């Protein structure tokens, strides 16, 4: 009886050990499958949404068989204010860039998307650079924290540009003078809304909410940095050649 009991106990222990080994193998297999799927998903995501060459710029997302990020015309502009006859003849203020048309052309104004990357999705730091920052009393994670607080997407606006005398303008305010009919009516450049879709950390797709008519356009973004003055604006311009497909 004692021997039989020992045999049964031994078999029970062996079965438990076998079950544990099978469980561990199954868990390991599931983990490997999960990480492979995540890796394939990430690679697919990179194909759908290419990383722009330069960070903190708006790019046109060209949706062909292979998607590509097309760089827009980048211009720097300063606030300009004009008064005619001391304001009696009217006033105007806004931003101006040269030429009546952008060299970046988009064939259709339907279903447009643009992308914006802060570069946060691409790791540029290294243990040595992090150590250097730590040695100088700086937190390597502070840069990411600040980028989250000062989200540049909050300051991007899409305008339809006005053409005048060989230039393109964003009119913030334009009104007639005291002796001009309907002078109290203030004219501004038309704005177009877009929805922001987060693709990955520091990377977003800007989906234009409605069709853009034929014309010239620009995304405006306040210029930041030591060399910028209070009214500086960076514009990312493009043109639409036809309204439909």
C-alpha cells in the first residue's frame, strides 16, 4: 500500500510539472506571437504614415500605392499693418509672401490629408547624451514633457490666401475708410478647419474637414525661437488646381 501510494504521488507530481511546462510554453508562444504582431503593425503604420524629413513642419500626405510626405513651400512672414490717410481711407493688417502661386501644386481639393511630426516618434537621444544632460542638471525627459505642454498643433491654422499685386496675403483684418460705403464691414481671409488624428507619439494626421476650392492656401504657425520677434509667422503654402477629382 505504501509503495502504491508513493507511485501515485510521484505520477501526480510529474503531471503537475508537465502541466506547468506546457503552460509556460504556451505563454511564451503567445508572447512571441503578440510581439511579432506588434512589430508587423508598427511596420505597417510606418508604410501608411512616412516620417517627414524635417520635424515641426506641415507636409502633404500623398496617398498613392505607396504613401509619401510631400514638403510644402515654407515661408517666413512678419505682421504688416497699413493705414490709408491716417485710417480715414481704410486699414489692413496681415501677413504677406511673394508670388501669386505656390510651387507646390495639389491636383484635387477632395479628401486631403497632411501630416505633422515633432520628431518625438524617432529616438534621437543616446545614453551618452542623456548622461551629459544629467551631468548638467537637466532631465532628458524634460524635452518630451515640454513638447506635450506646448503642442504646436494648437497654433496651426489653415487659411485661403488672397492674391494682390504679385503677392499672397493672409488678411487678419481689412476695413474701408470713414468715407467709403460699407466701411464698417471687416474682411478677413477664410479659414478652413481640420481634424487631428494621432498616429503615434509626436505624429499626427491633419484631415481637412471639407473640400478645398481652387486657389492658394497656407498653414500658419507662430514662429518660436531666439531669433523670432513677436509677430513672426511661419507659413506652409500650397495650391489647389481643381475642386473635384
